[in-house]
C-alpha cells in the first residue's frame, strides 16, 4: 500500500497513513502519485516463500549449535525484555 507524492516526495500508505483528502497530497496539494509496480499480492507471496527458504535453514543451523533462542514477541515489551535477559 505504499505510495508517494510525485511532486514533493511525501510518503503515504493506503492502510496506515493515507492522504487526509483522498488523492490529494497533504503537503503540496498535488494529485500526482507514484505507486510501486511490485507492491502486490503475487510479489509479496513470492518474497515470503523466498524468506522462508533462506531463513529457516539458518534457524535449524543455530538451533543445532545451541546458539538459538525463541522469544515470543507478542507479549508486552517488559515481558519480552525479561525473556531476553
């Protein structure tokens, strides 16, 4: 959902940081935007597959060496910090 103003470069996100007025830049009032051609479901799905193929072997490597720890990052920040310590 990333895009930016073609005139001033202000960065937006369709989901998390849209323009205040639809299709009008908040900064310079331009109505011209640049969208990434590769910001789509097919490309993201491919990136996830590649990430898993390249990352999971590292997880197993470090787990086998005993230098790997799981941390549940869905907990609160103090709980995560305590788990890391």
